[in-house]
């Protein structure tokens, strides 16, 4: 079976390698298919070119894709229930709310540094946050990639400069850099949502054992944080499978759905 994910979105990177490890232990042959945008991933799911998307945000962030492709996609279950989209600034920046961005564009060069153009986070920021806080005339949402956004964030924080970026939780960068979420009194970035395993329609009928097992997966904040932390660590750079092995070793006695 084929797992489709975006390596720059490390929730999917982490859970993809976790599923690969576990499904191969169950006897399946697993192929990893990396993509750069959510749209092609949902298209692949709907056509059966991708069997599983191992960390989707279908409730809000990817709702537009589900509206378009949902009748050809199967939801295998939710593994994490407190994901959220955020607008963030360095801890030292002297504002605490998205509302405080109004009138302070000069602090940030009139730019909000975003991620991929096709990301749900980009859509939410562009279509909801900017207009609801009346920021469209003051700020440009700069899109490119997650990696490029993190590069700008790292450069700014090393120089103790102000920057505003689009982020999300859970995501390792919130701990790796000195950042804080801006309060969102209007709720423009949406409510917390669940992270789901999605599959191409009919997957459960063809792979009932795998589907039943995937439905049992649940991760709390500590477990998820430890998994993503290992996968994205310098020690396991480009060695995600080894990071998963280490995580399983640490949590084997705590999680009953793990294939040891």
C-alpha cells in the first residue's frame, strides 16, 4: 500500500514512518510517496493513487478538499484531537494578540511569512484572518514553503528581530524557537480540530486488518511530542525509520496498539 505525505509537515512525516513500521510488521508492503502540496495528495487519495494520508486535517484546515473529494475518501479514524492553526511572533515581540497587528505593520515590514500556497493554513489566513482583523491593506501574506518560513523565523530570532509567521500545533518548531501564539479573540484561525488517517474509498474492504488496527491509534500530547521530536531531531536527521524504532522502544509498555 502507498502512504502519501508532505515531508515539510512533520505531523505527517512522523505518522507516515510510524505506519510504515507497524504495517510492515503486519506483513504489508509499504511504499512512501512524498508530495509538496495538499491538493495533489487529496487528488491522489480520491483516484486511488495513494492509499493512506497518515495525518490529515479534514475538519477545518482541509475542509475545502474534503468538500471536493470526500465522497471518494474514507476516514479511518482520528489519532489526535487538539490540533490548531496559529499566528505567531517571537516571545520578545511586544504584542500579544492578532488584533495588535493592526497599525504595527512597520514592525514586520508589512509581511506575514507563510508556508505553501495550497495549504489550508494559507487559505484560513488569507480568507479569514486578514479580513476579519482588517489587515488586508497593511500586510502581505508571503507564501513559499514550510522550510522557507522556518528559515526566516530562525534568522529573525537569532538577530532578535520582529517577525510574524503562520504556524500550527502540534509542530516541533513551537518548542525549537522562542515563539508565542498570538491571541485570536475573533476566532479567525478556527477552533481546535482532530488529525485523521484518511484512505482511498474501499480501503477497509480490501485491507480490513490494517483498517481495524489504524482505527485504534490514539496519541496524547506527550506521546505525539516525543514521536515528532525524535523524527525531527538532529540525531535522526534523514533517519526517520530509526527514530520510530527508538520511539517504539520507549513507549512499547505504555501503548497497547503498538506492534512490538
